[in-house]
C-alpha cells in the first residue's frame, strides 16, 4: 500500500492507496512543532485507526510547501515505517513540463495538482486550489505548466479581516442567504464568499481570454473550494482528493519496478 502525504501551510493531509483505490484520508495540523518520534507515532496511529496495518505500507511519497518540518517528518517515516520516502522536488518525473521563468519556484503542491488534473482530464486545463492561498494554474494541451496566479485564500482573507479590525469578530466561513446583509456576521460572510466567487470568475475568464484556451476544463480542489464550486458555472469539476491522486500518479511514474 502507498501512503501519500501533502504538507500544506495549514494542514498535513494524508491518504492510503491500494493500487488506485483510496482507502482512507486523515489530517494533522502543520503549525504544531513535532519531533520525529511524535510524527511517527501519530502517523502509525492514524493509519491503524483506518483499519490499515502500518506494516502493509510499502511506499511513501510526500509533497511539501513547509521545508522546516521535512527533516523530522522524513526521519519519522524511515524510523517507524522502515521506508525512505519519495519527495516531490526538482528532477522527479511528473509527466508535465514547467515552462515558467523559474520552474524551481513552482510549489510542489501546484505541480501535484497540475499532474492530477492533466492526467485525469487532459489539457488544456485550469487548476484551482482553495487553500491558505488560492492558486490558479494553467496546463496546456501538451502538458506544459504555462502560468499561475496566486491570491489570498478565503480563510487567510478572513483572518486578516478580523485580526486587523478590532470591532470585527471571528466568524464561520459560509455563504449567507443573501448578499443584502443586515448585520455584521452575514455582511462579512457575504464579502468573503461572494468576493471569492467574483474573483474566481474574473480570473478564470481572464486566463481563458489571454491564453486562448477558451474551452479549457476548470478543475478545483481545496477545503473551501466546495462552497465556491457550488456557486459558479466557471468551475467544471470539484475534486477534494485531487492532490492525493496526483501524488499517487507521480509515485507510479517514479517507482522502481
């Protein structure tokens, strides 16, 4: 079985695949500092609570945008699973070619999402990830990663709003019944959610216009992306497991037969 690990700025998302079937997923917070022993014990427990024996894990692949934790995390996998993980980084086989000015600056999470979207849906494809940042990436017909847009994520915007304005409370992020808000909480929800919908529609349409890929499929992922995808016609497919699927695809391209 394959353990895939996506280390984001807010959460570490994990999945276990048996061949191409995703057996279970689980999350940990990224921000809490942990030793390699703490990572190892937690990972083993999370896997085994899904009814999967940790001894059945035969390979591990990691994509990370948080370099600081990689030594502890990598060491924990070697110590507790007896496996040297594959890490998505420059030089790894992905099946897509990055043609931006500095390919090494493209985050591994964006590469993984692009690989999954292109492999599963073909090109041209525009890949949206609603995470700590909201990212929009363009993959051409022949699998070239051509360009990307980075904007503040919904939760990041929300935290800036209530962190920077003394009178505004922390709120649940959800779509209010109407944009015509009559009190503070729903007015903030309206601004955050409808603002993100408007941003999404404008950026996607502008990308299509400038790239010429007017018929590009638009694939979205990321926790809060489900709220946005339900409210706009510019998103064709919402796949909450896109990054985990991309990690499996990259593993298959790099496994030693």
